[in-house]
C-alpha cells in the first residue's frame, strides 16, 4: 500500500489546522507557505475534506479553514480513506490462494489499526526529540 501525495498533503492540512485549533481560521496560503507546498493543490484536497465534515470554511477577509470536530476525534485513517479510498495492500484479495489472502488481510488490518488509532491531535502534538532508529558508528 502506498499513500500518494493526496493523502500526505491532506494529513499536512489537518495537522496544521489541529495545531491552530481554537485560534480561528487558517488560510491554505499560510499552510502552503509553511510547508513549501502548492496552494493550488491544497485547494483541490480541501473540498473532499470539507464534504466529509472534517473541515469547515470561514468566509471573509480573515477567513480560512477550521477543523469540523475536535482534533482528538479525527483519525489519520479518516483522512486517508476520504482522500485515498479504502485501505487495502492489494487489489483482488478474494482471488488469492488462502495463505496469501490471510497475509494480505493481516497487513490490511495492521495498517488500519495504526491509522485508526492515531488522531490528528497525536500528530499535531508530536515532538521530534532528535532520536532516530539509525545506528551511530564511530571510527
């Protein structure tokens, strides 16, 4: 399963809105500039998010977008499904032999578990503590 730029940039929009939750609307221009993304592309992504009720638009000179619900109630799985469609590692899973079908279903379920248990609030509050899983070698 590969998440396209639609899903990745959609999550970026939602994370930025979650960071500003309760502070008023945020413009797509602000989000685009802060993340070095195309404002035009973000405009295309915001419509399905608005139609699904995850964001609300505020008109006017100081308008923009706000979250449609609390950040703790919106999961990354919600966003990915709206922008990417159903979560599935392979197409035609029902035509696979039983052993492979079981593997694909376990992978699908593991991905769903992570996405559905990670809220936009979790992502917005993530702090990079500088640690990585890479090994450090000294010579």
